[in-house]
């Protein structure tokens, strides 16, 4: 399985109805500056992933995004994978997701 998913592919995955966990892992300051999230997402502090990773269901895939799909979401994805959670990050992050939803 790939480590990342394109914004367009995430839209298809969500439309399929397959259960998944959608996590916004933007840094606290980025989230507080712009708290809008994708529908169905939960914000989780990436600096505290070791404290919340046990709450993520292992029986479904976790899709995570940060502001731009860089080191934050990639680092969280790796920590989740190391904990046995199937996870991918959104390539391009919230920026790509926002562009995907624009007409």
C-alpha cells in the first residue's frame, strides 16, 4: 500500500462508503488560526500522537492530513504505522483538499 493518497482519490474513497478514520493533524497553531476541517475529520495534536494513537481503530484505515502534506502528516503516518495502524497521508495536505473542492 502507498504511504500517501491524492485528494481526488480520497474523495472517491469517501464516496465508496468504506469505513475510515479521517484525522486533521495540523500543528496546533495552524489549526487554531484556521479551524475549518474536512467533514467527518477529527483534529488530533500531532505533538501528542503517542497519547492518542491507541484510540484509533486498527480495523479501518486512517487517512491523515496536515497543512501541506509534509513532515507533520508523514511523521504521524509513520508513528501510526509503527503502532500497527494502516494509515496514509493526503499528498498536498489541506491545500490540495481545498483545491479539489473548488469549482
